[in-house]
């Protein structure tokens, strides 16, 4: 079967089953699956696992004692390249959000918690696979589908199975939604977090303030210095996102803390920025305050646009043209697990779900008319990678 016939067939199949897609998505969005809510995450893994098994995939639930379960599905092909589909079943919304904001459709727009990030994207991939199975297309070695439960947080437990899933894979297709303008993602910045702590000396703010060392004042000074590092190297962004400290207005505070988000294009820039943090901490405003900084244990390295990744992006553009639309591939500051797949040496492409946006907000949405075309684009990439030999 030629590529044109394949992708056109997948698009037609998905379009015909769009009403079923909507009802399935409604059920998935009705499950609270915050990264820390194990019952909901386990239910997501169980439902999607059953869905994969109905397609003839071997679906394994990776049991986690303290965290949500992960899911790994494998569909054996007739030979060729191994392709990895990668998604995440966790969302950022607290328990109760699913009931408070059930999925709704207004015109061409689907709204709901996780509709875009990324329940609707995982489900679109399921329909792409279902269409390929219905067309008896198996011109690949293995089609692997990994759904992790910890993408939205900085405490990762899935890296063991993620590395295993990447072994001997000829390509990784990451299911984050396409950008709101339809772009797919061929490069991403790296990401890590830092916590800056200031410890001073408390005192009565009215009677003897001179005996105190104000931790909040020093922290505020450091926050401004850190923020001045934005763009000090290409692509560097620093954001003070959380700040806390003090007890009462009439007490000179002896403790304050701030958390920073750092994005970077190259790991050398991260290391250089970290060194600058330490240099700036030596430039104090309040000499009696002690400063310490701690980096979070997890670092998402950058998704680097390699020659093989660029080839994959260009193939995506070719497939889109076959389907009657055009796409661009871009670099974005947002992080995803594509950073890990590229780090493991697998050519990767991201933003391959339907078009959506406003992630992590009450206005999160997915465009209904993009589901079938993007499922067929994904299927075409599966076929393209499957046609490669190791």
C-alpha cells in the first residue's frame, strides 16, 4: 500500500468514528488523574490497556506501589523499523475538577481537563492504530506505545521503562498536542528547577530591628539578580515562580525561600547559569543572611534537532501535503519527554496530537476537526519509520 492510500484511509476511518472518539474522550476526561492521584491514574492505565488489547496489542501494566501505574503496549509487525509512541496519562488538575468541569463541545472546540494535555492526543493515537489494524497494515517491526503517569511532575519513576522502550527504536513520536497554529515540534528547551533559601536572624521589627537579619529582603535582592540573567545566553529564561517566608509583620523574618524555573538550549548553558547563581549569591545586600541553593533531582535535557530528527520533520511535512494541509516544525520552550527520547539517541518528533492549547487552565481545548487529519499524519509517520531497517 502506498503512503497516499494509507494516510487517506486512516483519515477516512477516524472521521467515520469521530462520534465514538468523542464519547471515549468524555469518559477519560471524567477521570481525575492528577500526577499524585494513584486511583485515577491506575484507572486510566487499566482503561487504555484494555483498549490496546482489543487492538491485538500486548499491553502490560507497570505496577507502582506509591505512584500511578504506567502502561506499555506492543504490537508486533511483519518486520522493519521499531517505532515508539509516547504519551502521559497524568494531568495537573486536582481531584474534583473532572466532576466540576465535564467535557463539553462548543462548535468545533472540545473543552475539558486533559482534553488537550493529553487524553485527547493519546486517544487519537489509539484510533490511528485501530485504523492501521483495520487496514491490515503491519509493515513495521514493533509498534510500541508507552503511557507514563509522571510527566507533569519533577519526581520521575518511569525512566526505567522509558529507556527500555527506546532500545533499538528507529523513531519516537511524542503525542503532545500540535501548537495552536498547527505547528509540530522538532526541538525543545531543557528544564530544571532550583530552590534558593535565605536564613537570617529574627528580631522585633519595632523595638530592635537592627538586631535582625532580614531573610526576605535578601531573598528579594537575589530574585532580582537572578531575573536579570534572562537571555544572558541565547535561549536562557529564568522565572521566580514561588516565594515564601516570614511569620508576622512585626517580626524581622529569619527564613525565606524562592523556587526558580530555568530553561536552556544547551546543557553547557545550564551549568554556566548555575555558576552565575552562585556568583550572585556572593553579592549580598544583607551580610548576616546565609544563602543556599539546591537543584531539583530531575533534569530534562533539551530536545536537540538532529539531522535524523530534521529528516523526520520533513517527512511529516510531506505527509501533511499528501493530506492537503501544510505544517511547520518549531522549537519551543515547553518541556516534554521527547527530551529523554532524543537523549537516548532516538530520532524524535513531538506535537503530533491534534491541535489544541491553553493547557493547564480551565480553558484547555482541542480542535475537533484536527483529530482525523492528525491521526492520519501520525499513521503516516509510523509507516515511514516502520519502513526503515535497523
